[in-house]
């Protein structure tokens, strides 16, 4: 099994206890000063592998206590359940220099000051405390990793230290460890984290621990120019809709599965810029709703159009609204009329093609080959919508009983009637017209109708 950061840290502490037995007595303890408390968050995990006690508030279960207690634990007058081996004394908030100045040593650490004369130190070769970054990067006494030296990296490293302990050294040694790497350890999917917070700001914050929230805020500042604490979710929604810089990838992830983040719809509604015309109209729910209303009104006006006018208008509307079928609002079933329009376009194209003949056999063949698609388009247009208002609108544009469907699908009344009545008219009816459907239905009904009983016919 590959060695981890925790394995190497434990080994470094054990190595620090090495001494020359020919010249010195064995140390009674290993003193580990840590003025800034950088190692505090992982000290319990280190204590699972080594006989370690900590200076601090009394908590025997955590093997932690004040200076007198620590001294008793080291010399063995108090049994604290340490595993075999030389005790390691972790001293958060204490510097090596403060402990060495016995005359001016603070009272809270004075009881353990004399231990320095009988102990080894776990400290940097320059006699300073081991900072986390220094130990990770030191080529000889540390882990020899490449860690960038800047404030953002140091802050991210402090937040991710607990998770870093489980990382394999063979993988870490092949890369440069920077702020982004350490943030990813805490929040491995920053885009998903950002969408999760935007979907439910308060709930998401409550689900994160302090380290995860701090790392999340830092990552948002660095990658997206956003401070979730100060800027808030409305500003974030505006950036999401604008889709500039790193927000392009955030929007892409949202658009892949918008149903996973229902709360973002309301945030986008609040975040829309207060402008009449915006650059990214497909990002804002209000613009989609306005487009649906406009389309609904135009479809209602079809009754006043001629046959050719209705077909031309439906094609023009298709150019205007087709793109909405590829938006998040379509995926969320918030653009039903845009999908109904797609079927009305198909209906207009199909019914614009004239039939070659009004002969019943020809009508039957033509319907079986392509005529059924016109009726199917009507049904699909009705199925695309959900509300009674939109059903009425789609019916007005596609139903055979309305003037709008007739204006698209039916030939002029004189042609239909004369053909159905068998007037001998040579005009070619339009597929999908009443003559076509009536003729096909009459044939179908005759095929199924049982023979009539004539008077005197055998029973």
C-alpha cells in the first residue's frame, strides 16, 4: 500500500526521537511547539498512531490537559492510556523560545518548562516551529513536496489538512500543490457546490462544516469573482445568467440537469437585469414566459388569416421560437407552446401538399403513407400543452373543428364540398382536408358495416 501524508508525518515524529545513546540519555518526551496552532485540526488523528498528549483544556478522553497534568502524564504518575513509546507533547499556542526562557515563562506552561532539558524537540532545522507548508516541502526532514508559497495556498492548505493526510505521496510528488488543489480536496466538485448553494442558500450553508464553507467562499472568490457571504444569491444568479468567464461552465452544468436545482429558477427571476432588452434572453424565466404569451396571442389570431397567410405565419413563428425548445425552460416543461408550434409547422407542411386524386383507393393509400402524419401532428400539438388555455389555443390552431385548423389544413369550402358530393370537380383537394378524411372514413365504415337486411331476404 502506498505511503500517505499521515504515514510520513508519523514517521517524521518518530525520527525526531532518535538520539545518540553513547552520549545522551534517552529523552523522556518529544516537545512539539505550534504557536499558530496549524496542526491542531489533525492532532487527534496523529494521536491514533503515537503516544501523544496535548496542552489545553482538560479532556482526558482526548488526552489533553493543563501543564501539570501533561507533566504527570509524561512521567507516568497519571495513567492516560498512552500506547507504548516515548510521549509526544503537542503544545498549541506555545513557541520554543517562550518555553526556553524559564525565568519569564508564562505561568500556564511553567510546570513543563523543565521538560525541555530532558526531551527532544520536533522543530524546523532553523529552530522555528514546523509550519504545515514547511514540513510538506522540506527536502530532507519533511516530505519534499512542491507547495506554492502564497497566502491563498496557505489558507486553503489549513482548511484541507485533515483530508490531505489521506492522500498518497506518490501522486502528490508528481504535481505542484496550490490553492486550487487544496480547495478541491475540501469541495471536490466546486461547480456542483456553487449550484447547490444557489439552489438552497441557507440549507446548503447549514450542511457544510466550517472548513468546507470557508473553502467554498475562497473558491468562489478566486474562480468566480463572487463572495457568497457578502454578495448573496441574487448577485450569483445574475452572474450565472450572464455566463461570463468561469460562469460559462457553471451554466453548462445547470443546463445539463436543471430539474436538480428547482430553486435556481426563482433566483434567476430575481437576478435578471432591470433592462428592457438583455444579452442572454434565454437565461431568464421572465423572457421565456413573455415569449410564450406572445406566441399564444399570435396563434389565437390565426382565425383572421387566409390559408396561405396562416401557413406563412406559422413558419415565421417557428423561426422566432424554435431556439426555445433547446433551453433550460424547455427541459423544465416551461415552453409547451414552443413544442406545440413544432407540430403545427409539420401540419402546415403536410397539408400544403395536394392529393393526386380524389379516388377512394388513392385516398386510402395516400393516408396510409403520409396522411396519418397530419392527424398525428394535431394530437401531438395538443399533448404538448398542459393548461386549458393552451389546449384551447392549440385546438384553435390545429383542431379540425376550428377555423384556424381549417385555414391551415383544409381547402376552400367549395372544393371540399364539391368533391365530397361527387360534383365532378377536377380541382385537386388538399391532403388532410375534410374530403380526404370523410372519404377515408366512409370507406372504412362501409368495410365494417354488416350487410343490410332486405325485405324477404333470408334470415
